[in-house]
């Protein structure tokens, strides 16, 4: 589980709503980033396991 980022002070009238949105959005962005890294790693592993035709047939 990801930890929530620390809240920043908001000067606007929707400050409370902005904090709520920030708490919801930050973990999902980090989750997507992790999934992307995992996918890239899997693709890299697949590329390295594909046998190459060294004889040129």
C-alpha cells in the first residue's frame, strides 16, 4: 500500500476539495507508474529470451 503524500496548504476557496482530490489521485498515479515499470520489465525479459537465428537462414 502506498503512503499518501503530505498535504499542501491551499489558499483557494475549494481548498478542502482540492486536498481530497489530491489524496485520491496521488496513489493511483504511483500505482500506474509501478504497473508501467513492471510491464516494461516483462517486455525486456521476453526480448532477451527470444532465440536469435545466428546462422542466417
